[in-house]
C-alpha cells in the first residue's frame, strides 16, 4: 500500500509540546494485508513532523480480544516528538483514515489501529485522550511488545509495566 505521511492541519490547540517527549504508540491491524499495513505504518510514524522513531518492537500475532475476526498483527514504537498530544492524535487518526480505517462499531476489525499508550510521564484524561491508555495493562499485544523495547518502563500512576505481565499470560500471542 502506498500511503504518504499525513499533513498536520493546525488544530485549535497548541501543536508543539514545550519539550521533547518520549511517546509509545501501539499498532495493530487484522484486515487486508495486516502485516504490510503495520510495516508501512512503522515507516510512516518515523516521518511525522517534529518526530523521530527511536525504537520498535518485533511484530506479534495475537488473537482478537472482545471481538471476532482474524488474528491481529501488532507492534509498539517509541517516538521522540515535539508534537502536542492532541496534534499527535490528529496525525495518528489521519494515518488510520489513509489506510481505510472504518469504525462501524466498537472493537470492529481494522485495517490499522494506532493508539497513544504513553506520552512522557503525563496523565491526560479528556474526551479525546485517555493517557496512559486505559487497557494497556490488560493486553498482552501491548505489554509484551512495549516491554521488548522498554523493559524497565514505569506507567504513570500505576508503576512498573512488568508487574502486569502475569495478568495477561493466558492471552494468545506469538512473535513473528
């Protein structure tokens, strides 16, 4: 799939963070050529304005949770960015749309899903954003790739990410 990096429209909110922030993005897909979509998204995330790709996990295959459909291909990336959380969210949603993402119902299969898992050490709870991602500690497809690139990661307000691994041990996931 040939998808170009999104252009960031200037939102009504501040588009640049005061300082460089380390962020983690969860990536998943289970429609179309899911693996190609995830690989393309990995490339495009590193091309976002004022953003640098710092690290990425291996690709993982995981069973859908709370949904039907084919297995997902998942990964997590670490970015350093000067984008604000709102501007980053806008860019991620544009990428999803560029890949043909539809939202017909909650947990519907998807061509591409991009979630902000962590944004520095910030805790953000607005109608548009919930950071840390509220279900990240309940999903093996998030925790295992995340810990692969940040083994000593601490989740703001929750502590060590490592402490949640036992809670997701029964979820089917395997590295590709």
